[in-house]
C-alpha cells in the first residue's frame, strides 16, 4: 500500500469534489471514506488511474451521504452526475484549497486549524502542539470550524495572511515534527509567490529556504539533534541560502516590513556567518526588536533573550528572561543554556533535566537529557 501516493492525491481529489458542488465538510468525509476503501482494496489490485478511482469512490460516498441526510435533499439532483471512471484532471488544487479553508466565516485561528487538518494532513495532536493548546481544545476548535463551513458555498476565499500562517505552520511541522511536509510547504509558497506580488509571501519563501538549507546538518547519524552552533556548516545548501537571501533583499527594499521578512533576516544572519563565533548577534537582537514590535509574541521575546545573552553576555540574557513567564515552551531550556554560559553548571544541569520532562518531542527530550548528563559528569560541551 503506497501511503505516500494516497497522501499526495488527497488535496486534489478533495478539490474536485468541492468544485463539483460538495460542501467542504461533506467532501472531506467522502474523501476519507474513499481512502479507507483504498487501503482495503488496493493491496490486492491497485487501479491504473488511482486518482480517477479515488474521485469516483469519493463522489459515490458523497452522494450516498447526501441522500441519507434530509437537510441536504436538494443535492439529490446530482445523483446522475456521477463522473465515469477514467483519467482525472492533472491539476493541482492544493493551494486553492488553502484559500478556500481560509473562509471569511471562520476566525483566522479556526481557518488555520481546519486547513492543517483537512489539507495539510496533520493530526489534531500535531496541530495542538503547534498552537500550544491541549489536544481536546484543538479537536473542539476543528469540529466547530467544520460545522461553520458546512453547507457554505466557497465563493469568498480567505485572505493571504491566513494562508501564509497555515503554510508557515505546515513548514514548521514538516521541518521539526513527525510528518515531512517542509518540501510541500515550500512548493506551495513558490506557487503563491509566482501568482501574487506580496512582500510577506516573498519573506515567508525566503525564511523557508534559509531554514531548509540547514536541514541536512540538524541531526547526527544516530538521529540526535545538533544545535545550530555545532552544526557542520559545510553541509548547508549554499545555493538555497543564496536564493533565500536574494528573495529577502528584494522584499526588504520595498519597505513594507512584516514578521516573515524579519524572521528571514534573522535566519540570513545565521546563514551568513562562516562560524558560530562570527554570528552578528547585535544585528540579530535588532531584528528581534523589529519582530517584537510587529507581533508582540512572547516566543519572539524568548528568542530575543537568547540573542541578548549572546550579544551582551549571559547575565543580560537572564535579566531579559526574568521578565517572561516561565510557562512559555522552552523557557526552562533557555534558562539552562544561559546559566551554563554564566558558569553556574549545577543550576544549568538541574534546569536541563527539568526542561527534558517538558520537551514536546522525543528528540528534544533526548537532547536535553544528554545536556544534563554531560554537566553532571563534568564532560565538556
């Protein structure tokens, strides 16, 4: 069973059903039913046209559900319009679906959550982790979003800002999470950048490219995380970095600064340093100041505290950290790092162990546990 093939076909099949008149929630349910049927049938005999097969089965499921639900009897006229089996259009509807999910009837946060679940392929748990909320809370949010758009005709697609937020979260999950979606997020952002002239679209594409360029060096052969300062910069993709910097510079000269451009500027400064010691932390702090003014995000201020610790010394970083809530994700890990830089190894070891218990992923937990063990045994960093 080719699960990757099923995942890649899902957005396009969903888009075909929506264009044929299915409301989004019903179309999503029908496609899920078709995927279940494919898992059951395909191991014995995979169809010659998998996409056409999925469209046909999903459409049948939609029509069956339509007939069964009295509130949607008006759709029974479509029963005879079932598409015949055969090759389906080779169009890519994924980006269009991102805009459709960002419907004006939804709040931005609900639109993002719905898109991540229905089109991005993320689980409710992964989305909850990205939003820093309990899984049950996110499940309720997604359910409410589905009910809101059920029966709504998608002739008023959402705005660019919401779509960018979704693409950013999909990239982050693909970059550091359980499902590899980073390349897909970059592909869709390239499509969007080619379709519209928007500085923040360019900023997001630059940010993705600059982060993706470092991907090969982020983990060791055993799968363990490698901190930025210890990464082998010879493994960074210099062509991708150059492309990202060029896109960013073209966006910045338009003097319409947004958060993705500011984040990309930070990433560009890291990419520009030949060694960790040559990193221009003073400029990075300045860009975090710009970013904090744009977003007022506590996570941005947490990252700024790290940058201040590098630019002005660990005690200055700890002073910045003290002004932030210790409930912030990775707050304890940052405190551990800054205390280690300040020479308080006992406190740092304790905080690394505490941070390991709070880590959102197994890879981070293992990394922080190793940091604590390193300090407790007196090994060099």
